[in-house]
C-alpha cells in the first residue's frame, strides 16, 4: 500500500497526491489551504496537525484504513475503528445486509469485502457455483477468482472475453483508487489465467443497454446484470470496505428459470 507507518507523513501524502494526479496547487485549492503549506508538509518543513492530515486525506480520497496509517505516521492515534462483523454493535449492519440478500431472492446477491472475499450470500448464488471444485469454495472464497478461474465459472460463461474484460477493468480501477498491494496481486493472478482473452470493447445489439453476464445453466443460457451498493458515510473500516452486488435477470427467460428454481426448493 502507499501509506505505511515507517515512512514520513509528508512523503506518503505526496505519493497519494501524485497517485491522484493532482498538483500541489490542485490539492491546496481542494483542501482550502495554501500551496506553500502543502509543500512544507510534503517536504517535512511543517508538521501537519491531526485535522490537517484528515483534511488532506479526505480530498485525496484515501480509504479509511490508509487514513489511519497516515495518522500513525504523523504521530496521532487512528481515527477509525475496525469492528468484527459478528460484534454486537454491528447488528444493524448485519441485519441490513441480510435483509437486502433475502429480499433479493430468487435472484443472486453477495456481500464482499475490500479484497472480493465473500462475506455473505443468499441461496440463489447456487446458480453460479454449481459444479465448482470444493477447493475453490474453501473460505475465504474470493468471488473474482471463482468467476474467472479455469476450473471455476469461466467454462460456463458464454461471453467470457467480454466479462473478463469487465471484471479486470473494474479491479484495475479499484487498485488505482486504493493502491492496495493485495488487490494488485489478485489482478495479476486473474490476468495470468489461460483462456478467454479479455475484451474491453462491447458491440451492443439493438435495445441492449448493459453488457450482461451470459451463463450456461443446465439446458438454458442465463443473462444477468448487476447493481453494486455500499454503505453511505461509513466511519468504521469494516463497514467502509463492504459492498453488496445484486444480480438481476437481463431477460424474461432468466427470470423464469430463477423463479422456477426457487419454487422447487
């Protein structure tokens, strides 16, 4: 990651600024401070206050986990807690995610953490993981790996090149935003998989408004698009790093198959 306690706070802030492709003037205007002060902080000629570290981190869109690391480097206590999802005070978060998952059935939905490890899922995700080897489904289950692994969902994805390009682009954007080394490693791993060369261009057909995931399921071809949701105004690292991805049928045939499967269970 960009921010580590061993490196000077000014060096870390400078690298985050450069990572965001901002000049010192750009950052100063966003944070409503002088360019001179930004320069002094980055070069170590001025020690930033706790409030200044948080102000600059906010404008640089530094994730909460890395903001804590910046504060530690500057000699301050972390500002954001990191709770176990099973903790009593996280019951509202658990209830909210479970309500979304259950309410979305008979369509698949998952909750994932920052590294795309599965946190929770509804029963309808069975349509995705059927016939996948047990070793790929051992916790922690990484949904990106399960999706694109040659022994995972990949052989059943009809438009594998297109879908692989979509996921790789999405993961690359996340790496750019977070500068997370683990995500960088996951990106490199997914790119190394054989088969289904990534396609980053889509030629939409008439009336097509999203690029769907097309999946072979028994004697049918199912089509899905998804909506990703996150918690608003999080101040806990665990909550900040949760995301809910809900899959919807992209055609009537898919909806029919999923409703029939749910009714049969």
